[in-house]
C-alpha cells in the first residue's frame, strides 16, 4: 500500500476519495461514548426532573440528526443514504453517567463509521447541554468505534 491515508493525493493535498468503482454493499457501524456526571445530576435524568425536559429523548433525536448531517460537518465525508440510525442511551449509576451507543446502517459504496461516531458525539453534547445548568463539570469520554461490517475490508471489532 503506497498511500494508506486515502484522503490525501500523491502531492499530499486533501481530497474526497472517489468511491465510484466500489461495490454497493450492506454496511453497519457501531460507536459508543459516555457522559460522566455526578450522582446528583444523573438522578435528574433518571427521575425526569431536569429543567430542560426529557434529556435522553432529546439526545436520542439529536444523535439521529447528527448522523444524518455528518457530511456537512466532516469535510471529506460522502453524503450517504442512511437506512437506519438507532441510539441507546443507558443511565449508569456506577459511572455515574450515561452510556450512548449508536448503530448506523446503509447500503452503499463507503462505510458509516463517521456517522456512528457523529451520532454518539452529538447525543453526548446534547446530554451536556440539557444538564449544564445542574453541572458544568461533566465529562464526555471514551468516544470510539466498537465495530464495522461491510465493504472491501470486511468486519472489524474493537478488542477492548
């Protein structure tokens, strides 16, 4: 492989990769992240008493919207016909905080890893926004790709 960084041409200039010769295949990506907060702030989420309303419901919608807008936010991403975006937001008293998992699917010529990561990031930022009046020191942590399937490179899963 002469240039493993496909978003750069032979002269080192950034460009959008030409995927026109790639086959259309089913593609799935799963990403995850967490928002760490105090137990008192998590209680607002779990009790449904946050001042701005349904934290997890609004964050779920924001994550879906974020996945759909990925190519508008990440300069070299292709706009994709996303066929599914699912977000799971789980309160975790041991963290304490919320664990966010996004699954994104398409049938296309390029993967949906960036869409899954953007969904998690957008949902996490929304959790922060919904709760910042209660706690400004929350942390958005551990955003990462858990798995991807499809395309020429096949299946990949995170090891830990």
